[in-house]
């Protein structure tokens, strides 16, 4: 009912309105009416266009704001992402970057310093009518330490020492005489308060019978005191070999200090070697200020002797095997290269050295002097190191051909230049624990524990193999492992190690650390402070 009434009323109204409109339209429109209609229509159209345009503008503005907001959000997100990435990178870089002082400075020495003065009980030997002649064997540093041992032997046996003959039949076949390598006059004068030394055996004794002795290795003072019985029958004793003839430990303090005086003070290199060596150090300093002396023991004889062929071609490996087979005085002929390497008995390859130095934190621009002979395989293997550290320097880069001419075909004299440069370097790194590595490390300890980083070859080989098998990446974790592995292998003060446990008899002496590798405590003195153990080998 209600709806019906409403509908009916609405219908009647519409009917009335339509009737009125028809009446109005049935009349003939005037000019004024037409003009009015046109203006109203035009006005309505303008309003409609304005409204539509305004809506579009508003929509466009809204779309623009949305796009702007999206762009801003994206930019901010990207910026945050880049910032976070950069922050991670910087944080990572800062966590891996080693401060310069930590990278280059010598380890803390606890106030220790060299001390070689004899005690108040010390007496120089006389030995005016008893003579010891010596034939030194081995390369430069094997001869140097052997000659120092012979000085001690001459003192113990109260004999005159004749200037030693140098080895001319070693691998290098160096024809140098004592005076070619060492300052002979200085050697005699520096030790005149310890041992009488002469250049030659007196003429009247050249033809007399001699006691030819091959003194027992690593012998103590008691052994040589027994050997004085030979003076009853002989006036001259000839020593066939000089290397490792004196024990490392359990000797009187004055004998140990005499060995240090002989090696570090008396056995000065000849003037030509000293002069050129110092010039080369100065030239290195002028190039970069600081430098590493890298004893890259990757020469043919070392690889052949140790049987280490990792990273070499089959042809190179065979060449080394033949060389080892044909070298009579090398006792071991068949060697398992893989076992040698896993035991840490092989020198690091140039490629491994590059990865190692980089992991320690040294920048690619680091100046590195290669203290070594001819690298086996030449640039083929050396390029693997240069890819990490291109700033490599050899003697041939530092000295002129004219300067090096006198050293041609004289390997021991050339090695003496390497020795001087290595001693003076900011950091010394040997890739194998041979005679030179031990001698340089000991000398640097004697001079104030200059920084010497000794690679833990056995530990590094395991890391390198994990890198090669892709079980480990050259990232922060690898760097951390290498740096932690070597934080106590940098030449810090420590007492000389004794023999390995469980080894009995004379074989134990072979496992002792060499006196010349670490002359502490006999030749290094200082306050009795706690000394952190340095595990370097």
C-alpha cells in the first residue's frame, strides 16, 4: 500500500512535468532563447572538460607520486643494500688488513741483546807448535758454521788453526779461496785473543805425517780433550770435514760465545762483497723503503735432493730423478714426492709462496728481493709468484753487469751478497729450512730478533690442498687460518730446542735445533723476563 501510493504519486508528477515541457517545446523558440541555450550548453561543456582534465591531472599527479615513492623506496633500498654491502666489505677488509707496524716490525725482544764477551775464567789458547788444517765442506753457510766450529776445536785442543781450504767439489764447483769470500786479515786479528791463526802451514811441516781425522759429529768438549792425545804422535791434525763437528748444547759458556765471536764478528766477508752488498741494500731502500728478502729455495739441486716434484711437469720430474741417481754422495735415490710434501719436507713452490704472502697480509706492491740461485723452470714457475707480487727484484736488477762480473761462476760469493741483503731486510722468509735459512735466522736473532717468518710447511700443505679441491676458498677464513698458524713463527725470542722426545743414542743430536740457528741463551743476554715460546722451525 505504501509503495503503491508512492509510485502513483511519482508517476503523476512525471506526467504533469512532461505535459508542461511539451507545451513549452510546442512554442516557436526566439533568437534570444536559442542564444541562451547555446551559451548554457557551451558553459556546461566547459565545466565538463574542466572537471575531466582536473581529474586526469589529479590522477597523473597521484601516479607520479606513486612512481616517485616507488622510485625513492627502490633507490633507498638499493642505497641501503649498497651501503650494507660496502659496510660489509669495509668491515671485512678492516678485519683482514694487518696494521703496518704489525706487518713489518720486529717481534718484541724483551730487552734481550747480543753478548759474546768471555768470562773472567777464559784463557786464550797458545798452540804455537801444534797445527790443525781443515777442509771445509758444503756451500757458503755450511762452510761458515763449520769454520766457526773449527775455531772452537782449535781452542779446546790448544792448537794453531791454519786458514781453512774451501770446498771446490760441491754442487756449485766454486773455485773461490778463503780470501775471495772472507776478509782474511780481519779474521786473524779478530780472534787473536782466542786462537792463533796463520795463513799457511810452516814449510818445515808440509811434508811431515799428519793425523787425518774425521771428527765425530756433534761432539762435546770431553771428546776433543781426548783427541789431544794425538799431539803425542803428530804435530799436525788434518780435519777432513768441518760441518757439525761440535755439539749444539752442553758446552761451556766461553766455548759457545767463542763460536759466536767467530761467526758473527770474525768471519766478515771480503771488502768487494761487503761494498757491493751494502750498495744493493741501499738501492733496494731507494726503491721502496721496506723490503722482504725471500729465500726462494726452488733451485734444481734442492728439488732433486729432496725429491719434491709437486707442480712440475713429467719431463722436469724425470730430469730431477736422473740427477739424484747420478749424484754419488746423495744416499737416498728413490723418494716418494707426495709423502715428502705431506710431511712438510718440500720447499714451497713459487705459486704457494704467493698465496702465503698474500694471506699474511702483505700488499701486492710489496718489494721482494729473491735471495736464491737460478729458479728451476725459470719464468714458467716464477710467473705464478709474480701474478700475486709483481715487484720482484734479483741481483741482476740491482747491480750492473760490470759489478756482477767478478762474481760470475762463483756461487759462494754470489750467495754472500744474498746473505748480506737477507740480514739487512725488514722481513726474511725462507721457503725451506736449509743451511742458509738457519744461518740467517740465527744471525737476525743475534742482531736483535729481526723479523723472520718461517712457513709452517706441513700445515700449509693441508690448506693448499683444501684450496685446490675447493673445500676451502681464498677468503677471510683462509686468511685467518694462515695468520693464526704463523703468529708465533716470526722470530720472537725463545730458548733453543733440545732433541725430540723418544730418540736415544747419538741420533738425538741430529734432531736438536742448531746452535747457529738460535744462539739463545749463551750469546743473547738480557733481563730474566717471561719469554713467549716461538714455535718456528
